[in-house]
C-alpha cells in the first residue's frame, strides 16, 4: 500500500466514493424490499397453492378445511390403520418408512423411565413375522404395568408447515382445503423437508426417489370418502372431517373435548388434534 | 437401554422414519468445499482489497483454488438428489421461502464473478501466450483474450480497477454464500443441534480458517514440487490469519455449545448424553482438541518465540493440516451429529458410513481431492506463481 502513487490513491478514493454511493442506493432498495419480503419468508406464511380447484371439477377446495382428531384413550394398538395406509397408498413395504404409525407408552411399576416403542421396533417385527403386517409384541407380559397407552401419529398438515417453507422448488405445498401434499413429478429429492419436519412424518421413498408423507388420502377425501386409516379403525380412535362444517365429526371432537397439538412450541399450528395423551408424548 | 440393530442402529425412542439417515457424508462434504472456496477467496481479497502485500505469492493461487473448488460445489448435492435431472427446478421456479432455493443463484453469480476476476488477473499472461504460441494451445489463449490484446499501462490500470471492484463484491458474495450454507442448518428448528442463530457465523469463521489453511498446504506443496524457495513471510502472514480467525471460531463454537447446555431446554439430556458419549471423540478430541486447540497453541508458541525458516514452515503446514481436518470434523459433527440426535429428544441414532457407493466414504474423498486435480491443470494453463515477489515490500 505504501508504494501506491498519489494518482492511484486518488482513483481508488474516487472509486470508493462511487462504491459508497452505489451501496447507499442498494441499501435503500434492499431495505424497502425487505419490508415486502420479511412477511413472505417468515414461517408464518400462509403457503396455500393457487389454482381454481383440484383435482376434480366438481370438488371446490375453497369450501373445505380438513382436520384430523386422535382419541388416544380409544386406541387399542391393533395397527390396522398402519396396514391400511400402506396398502391404500403404496407405501414401501418395509419396516422403517411409514405415513402413519402407532406409538406405545408403557410405565412399569417402580420404574421411572417410560418405555416407548412403535410397530417398526425389531421385537415387534419379529412378533409379526413380516415387514408387511404389523403387531405389537406382548413384551411386557411378565412385568407389572403401571400405566400404558397407544398414540397414533401421522402428518399434522400444519397451518404453517416447515416442510413447505424449506422446499426449494415448491414441490410440496399446502392446498386451499388445508392438506400438505408433495408433487412427485416436481420434487427433486433433496430431503430438506424431511429434516425440517419436527414430527418425523416425512420419509424419502426409495422407489420413487421423492419425499413422501401422509396425504390424509387426498384421493379419497376429495370424493367424499374418509382416509383409509379412519375407515378401518375399529374403535373410532381416528376422527376426520371438515372444520368448516360445525356438525362434522372433527368439529364435534374439537368442541366436545379439550384438545391439544404436538410440539406447539414449534409454531407450526398442527391440524391433528389429540385427546388423552400424556406429558411425554411429543 | 438396549441397542437395537436396524438400518441405523439406535438406542432409546426414535421416530420410525428417522431410522434412515437422509443426509449422508456428501452433505458434510458440501459445506466443507463451499467453506474452502470462501476461505481461499478471503486470502485473495486480503491482498487485492486490503493490500496485504506479503500474501502476494498466494494471491493468484488463492483465486484459482477458489475457482477449482467452486466448480465442485454442486457435485455432492447432485449426487445426493433423488432426481438430479430436476435440479434446475430450484432455479427455474425457485420457492422463495426456501433457504436452499436461492443457492443456484448465489452460486452462479459467484462462479461468474470468480471467472471474470480470474480472467482479469491472468490477462497479461493470456495475451502474451496468445502472441507467442502458434500451436493449439495458442489458439486456446487467443480465444481467451476475447479479442483484447491491449496490455498497455492504461489498460492494466483499467484491469486493476476491475479486479479491485470484483474482489470487493466478491467478499460479501463468498462469505454470503457460505454464511447462507450455515443458515440452511441453523434455520432448521426441528433439530436442536442445528437450530442456532450462531450457526451461520460459526460456519463462516470455520470456512475462513479452512481456506487459509488449504492455501498454506497448497503453497508449501507447490513450492516443493516446483523446487523453488518458500516465501517465509508469506507463510507467516497466512499463519497470523489462521491464528486470528481460529480464536474467533473457537470462541463462537464454545458460546454456541455453552448456551445450549446452559439454557437446558427440553431434550438437552439427550444432547448431554450424546456429546459425552458418541460425540466425545469426534467433537471434543478430534475437532476441538487436536484440530483447533493444538494448532492455536502451536501457532501462538511460534509467534511468541519468533520462529522462522524451516521450523516455521513445517509448524505452520502441520497446523494448517490439522485445521483442515478440524473443519471437516466440524461439518461432520454438524451434519451427521444433528441427525444422530433423534427429533423425539429421547433417543440416539448411529450413522453407518458405507465405503463404496454413490454416497460413500470413497466418493467423499474423491470429491475433496478432485478440485486439487483441476487446480493442478489450471495452474498449468494460468501459472499463478509470483516467485520472490512481494514480501520485501511489506
């Protein structure tokens, strides 16, 4: 620097002055743009897809707002929902990828630790004898059980879905009727959404090479049917319906119970509402 | 809790879908390479913009290094994508709320900037070659002159202005690119180990020390290969740079860790169990102890004692190698470590690194070494050497 001649320094100074001017203008522009951008990139964005209706002409997605309820006090852990989901949606027939699953929480007498497992646990797979059918092994038959319950889990179809926020292509989106879907023809398979989901509801489908998750059986509900898991549940532990209809099963479920959502602190505003879960369920 | 063997062995309670690791070693290689790009560019800028004359012998080499590594930045991502043929979807129809969507634009902008700056920096050489050579390579250089063979003093001054301006723009571009990579992890609220405001800054500082260290190793190796004396003042300048930035990097890393443990929110029990168990060696011993504290102490000792000559060169080169290793371990501990802690906060998983395959250890090694092969080729075409150049001026 010390060897620079005076004209060179003057030129540099002039350049820096110009640069400063340009930076000020750019700064002002960025500041103005930020006011518009900040609300749009925040996790609170309403990321509903555009388009008049989808997928059929006689279905208007602006007229519905789907919701799901889980009454954990009723679940018996029969896992028919898991099997029905796998068959209905061609979910890979293995024991480590699920669109829905059931968790078992067991407190044993004199043991402070809660024991949690799901149908994918190797002990349970050994009991079912296959990775295509599922059952809970009777692994606590010799222990004194203090308290136990089952919790069905699935995608929460959040109002502010972090998976949608991070998707680089917009292949995953939230429909106007409140369902979070993946466009398998547009997903690039980066799996950022899998990382971003706080609930572990997403997986990478090794057959299609795209992100996969529960759709609340969108192909069924847009035809007036219920999701497969709700349809097969023998005890009515899974409740589904239109939150815009005050007499739908889900509206009644929410009105007649004190419901809660999972990991509320994440700010995702889930649309799966739970009754009868314990403090350690997340 | 009994360990249960599965795709990824785990203990405790993890969500069923978590038993498959979705981000492999390649996603650790990606920020590593990006960091080397940003760090190498820092060295080039220290000379071009901030006038650190003693770094002149490595200034052009830094630029070529940055370019060589930048070419390979998209590779680990493309190899990892489920549908690499759709990669351009993220650029053609970017989803503006996604931290990842803008990557294509930032990266492309930066590559173009690097190419233009490299062109300006090498223009006198390109013009000379174009005029001297009549072979095929001569034709190549003639093409590269882009029709401009003016190397008059006026033209050179003009070029210098451009190099300065590009270097000035390049500093926020390179660091923005890498800071953004850190943000991609830091903004994932679902993972306690990633979700941190400091993540982007930690990535940035570790990037700088890794890039400077790479330059030390490359410069010393290139001098040995070309059998020319090593410019000790230059090596010392690089050593000071590492020394200064490594302290910041260590403090930031410490603050991040301390605040996580001190706040002790839900799930911290699992993190404590993790860092004192499976992470003890990769994090505390390899990344922090051997990779960062050892070089910091060694460099401090050499600066204190005023080491010079061979002792300094050997010491700094070993320290630089350790830092390169440490920063890779940092990327590993973030990317793989983050996934080893279950989102349930009640279980730990264990990543099984395959050696072969699209996302195996061998591929990771190839991806880290490939830019050096490209750099070797580029130094043949555009020799960046400035032997015995500058330190006397410093």
